[in-house]
C-alpha cells in the first residue's frame, strides 16, 4: 500500500507541476499576444505615415515644378511678345 500511496502522491505532484507550468505558459502567451498587436500597429502606422509624407513631399515638389514651369512659360511668352513688338518698332 505504501508503494501505491507513493505513486499516487508522485502523480498528484506531477499533475500540479504540469498545471502550474501550463498556467504560466498560457499567461505568457496571452501577454505576448496583448503586447505584439499594439507594437505591430505602431510600426504599421509609422511606416504608413512615412509613406504618406513621402507622397506628399513628392506631390508638393511636382506641383511646385509645374507652377514654376507655368510661370516661366508665361514669362517667356510675355518676353517674346515684347521682343516681337520691339522688332516691329525697330523696323519702322
């Protein structure tokens, strides 16, 4: 009977240790899951904001180039008109 009692005690202790370890692992996994999505979201937001800032900078640069081209084209047209008028006047 003492061998059976000893075996029962060992089995009970092993089950307790196993249950405790299982609880610890479950809590660790829950903590990991609770922390990781927030970290992933932060990384995603940082990456997306960097991409959007790059797009905004590129579009701003393109629009300023377009504006600059338009302005220079207008100036070129007005300068060429003035030059034509001056030539006409000079020919008279």
